[in-house]
């Protein structure tokens, strides 16, 4: 049995990040930290977990599937758990109505793509699963836990005039111009223990000691993310 251990983490500065982070994190002076990554362990190299902290909008973007990624790349499906949301905080996921590649390209070029997207009000406990090909953006005032395929393949369609590279050709090739499926959205209260069970990872909520069924479901390596209280193992402990 692999002993429990705390994964190395690293802070990633972003133009949309924050100078002041919620406890237990602290941003280096003068830096705006947008993400905190936990390095995937050798036993689970395919899953990446990170925190996101926003003070501004992220780019409108999309990720490819494994089948659409080029050699040397990987596809990216992801799941967001909202940890905290300021009043009025929103997430853009999917389109208000079906949009063609030409519609998306024109709206990305003239900056109206935000109006084509569906902006979902967000609050703590909300859960969103984003299949590859889902066009999305994250608004300001949010703290998210993101569980995803271990991939950083991102195609920006629109970035509010910021001087960063766009990837219109590749993004349009994989973007699904459709509304966001209702079954991909939920909440911790609605879902119960199994928050998400997909092709690349499974996310469960466990309070207290895991029962026999949970232990049987995870005979191998797993990632434990303490959100409240303390997690104890035979040889270590971690506190949220």
C-alpha cells in the first residue's frame, strides 16, 4: 500500500488572479495568483487538481478531446466545484442557442461572443462538469476547485483585448456551438456522495470515516482534498 503524503504545490500568477488569497494560502507580495496546482503523483499522472481564484474575467476558451488533440498534446475535460462566490459572480458555459463556426468566429472577432454564451449564476456548492469542446469563461469573484485531465491544452477564442495569443483556427475546429446540458450542472446538496463519475475521473464527497463501500470502490491510489476539518491516515494528517 502506498503511504499517504502531501503533494507538492505551486502558485501560478495570472492577469486575472488575486493579490489576497483565502486562508490557508498567501500570495507573494506584488503578485496576482490565479491558480494553485497540486503536482499529479506517479500513481495518478492523468489527473490534475487545482484551485482558481479570480478578480477579473478569464478568456473565452475551449479544450479539445483526446481524439482531437495533436501528438504531444492531451485532451481536457474538467469539473468545477464552487467554493466561494461574491454576489453576482457568474460562469459562462455553452451557448444561449445553437451557433455555427461562422457565428462563433464573427462574434470572437468583434467581441460580442460574451453575448452568445449562457452566464450561470454561481454560489458555493455548485458543481459544473465541462466535456471537451464546451466553450466557457469564468467571471470575477470566484474561488473554484478544479479537477481535470492532466492537460494544459487551451484554445483562446477571445481575451478582452489583452495582449495574449489567440487560437481561433484550432478553437473553432473543436468548439461545440450548443447550449450547456442541464444534466452537467448540479450541487453538492443535490448529488449526495457521488458528485461526478465520468470517463476520466470520479469525484466523491466523504464526511467522516469512509464506509466499506467507499473503501471497496477505491482499492488503489486516490487523491484526498480536505475542504473542511482534518483528514487522518495511518501515517499522516492534513487540515483544510
